[in-house]
């Protein structure tokens, strides 16, 4: 039998398939490695702190660091990360020795302690300052003493290699394995942190040789233009299935804007946030659904406009959870048609999400206020959007494809406030997204993935893309093959200027879910 240790870190448990899996009666052991500044210390400290804050009554959690003074770590946890949103009472106990600080957390009747210790390796020349030599054997002895007095929940040794500098290669390896075994025998969860060295450098064992349960490697990706993104990869997870590949992550501080999405520093809370790759998100969605393709429903839905209905054969309109793309030529009021599509959902009491790369929230509100047909999207005073009508305006950002898709899904599920999922979603529009988000290096795959991801959420999506002016009347060629293989329904809105001086809007169905769909263009009246 196996148990799971939740890390509590946003997105990390997702790519681990639910957390760190370990045999019952034992404990979990994680090793984090990476270059300087990659975030490995922050990852271990957050994981330990979150475990402390949700620990059982009487548990103790221990953190040992060669580089970081306990006072600095306390300041970081409080001032920079606000104890990751802890709602309980946190108290610093009287300091008994200069290299150690003990924090106590109270939540209800539970009381847990976090002990931060700075390990000093300098030897006798530092005794005058009140410090003394601490090595791995000393740490194990202290862990044993704490364990005699109560339950030790987790231990983290940061930059463990600096405590083993007097050992040769094989001595270091044996010491690390013995430390891991000692913790697991006591059923204490453990974390080792080590700065990554050159693969050819045999002065330290390689990360793979630590025989850990979960091995995480943190690094930086050099993007075009010199921009660097943080990347996390699960190199090994012994007892479980996990989602492979490079997953981007960020570190957010205190005081962030929790109502904003798709920004480089806009997160759900302080701390580390991991964004599974788009491929991993697709795998997670399919695994959660048991590889069952979401049902598209049987009954046609209201598309919000009679002329759009007329483009289809009677009762052959799109159904719930079917995907639709609207290819719009310049000069057509495609945003208005998108709002009508969402208004149809609002009239039946459903929630809707409008994602816009074109109009910001105020511009969209003015459009809705000016047309009575769109008033269901607004509150009674027509000064704000209805709570069930969400608008996400995409500002230009240097963010990864994983964060892009992760944030959109989070918004569709209800956002930070947890207001419940939406029934319909419009993405206006997806034309050349890389101009606004340069790190979206595979735009076509991202759009296909988003179509599947929102459908697995039970959402009926409408995407809008641009078509060249004149494509509808055969003046310029326009290849629609990609759309035909991605979407269930493909609509084309264009201006017919062949017979009159005044171009006339037309709409036609290029592809429908039924072969009986009408493919002849019909007039479109706004």
C-alpha cells in the first residue's frame, strides 16, 4: 500500500500525479538540485513550511542550512511570503542559542513547531563566536533527540554537500544514503538540497546517485531576446507515475494582485507556482476523464443571433460542448457576435467567460451597455459586468505556454474567488498570439490544446480568428484546413462587395457537425 505526501505547492502536486507517493509505514524523500539562483532553497523551504502549518498537534519540523541565517529566513517567510497565507497564530519562542530559532504555529487546538538551524562548518576557529561545528552526524543525533520528545514530521538539509567537504566521493555517497535511511527508519519525511555541479566533477556525487524517491532539477531556459524563464523537471519519481518534460514555474512575493490573470507576477498567493507544460495539462485532463472523450450533447444550442442560426440547416446547429471557430474578415463585427453567443448563455442563467486580446473590460462594457440585447451581461445599473459574466483582457506578457493555458483554465473554473465554472467561453481572438505573448512558440498546437482542455471542463467554446479581406468572395486564397481538423464547426463572416458600393455582411458554414448543414452564405444583420 502507498500513501501520498502533498507538497501544497501550486501545480507541483499536479505534475507529481497527486503528490509524493511512498510506501505505507515509511516516508517520502525528495532531492532538489539546480544552479545558483534557480530557486531550489525556496522550493524546499516552502514545502517544509507548508508541511509545518498543516502538521498534526505536537509535530516538529526541522530546517538546517549552511548558508542562511535563521533570522533572515524568518524575515523572508514573514515579510516576503506572509507564511504562505497561514490563518493561524505564529509566535517566535525565546531564543536559547544564537544559531537556532523556533517558531510555533497554533491553529485551533493543534500546535506545531518549526526549528531553523544554521549549520556551522568552520571548526574551532569559530568557537569564540558561540558557534560550533555541525556535520551530518550531529544533525542526525539532534533529530533523534527531537524524535524522542515528540513526532518529527519533516527534515530539510539545505546544501548538504557543504557539510561533507572532508569526505571523498565514496564517503559522501555513503553518508548521504545512510542519512536518508536513518530518516526513513524513523518515518520522517526528508528533503536534500544541493547546488548542481559539473557532470565531470567527481568531488560530489551526482544527483541521480542519492537514491532519492523524487528528484527535481531546477534551471533557467534562455529564451529569444535574452529573456530567462524558470524551469522545473522531474528527473525521477520512484514509486509513481509523473508528467515528464520541462514545466515552467515562478516565485511570487507578498502583496500580489489576486484578481488579475496571465501576468508574470500575478498568482493565487505568495510562493512558488508551477505551470505544467501544455502537453502535461492535456495528459492530466485525459487521465482525470479516464480517456473518455467529452460528450457533445444532442440538442442544438442558442448561438445568440437569428442570422447565425439561419446559416445552419434547421435543428442542425452546434450542440453543447462542441467547438466552434468564427473566421472573421476585417470590418465585420465579430466581437459583437461573440458577445451575443455569451448573452444566450446568460439568458438561461449560465456563467460565461470572455477572453479578449482586442478590447479591454471598459470597452466591452460600453458595447454591452449600448445594446439592449447584451444587457444580460451587465448588472442592473449597467455600470459593471454581472458576476456570472467574466472578462479576461490579455495584456502583452513574457509568460510560458503552460502558464497561459493554466491561467485560462483556472479562470474558467471560477477564478481566485471560486465562483464556479463557466458554461461557455469565447476567445476573441487567437490571431497571431505570439505578437502579444512571444514565448508561445507553438501557437497552432496551443490553440488545439485549449480546445480540448476547455471541452474536458464541460465548456462550450467559441474561438475567433482573422481571415484575409476578400477571402469570402474568392479574391484572395485562404487555407482553412487547420480549422477543419481542429474544430467541430467552422463559420466564416465576410463582406460581399461585388454588386453594390456598400459591402454587405455575409455568414456561411464551412463545416458543421452534420452533413446537412447549409453551406450557402446568408445575409447577416447586426
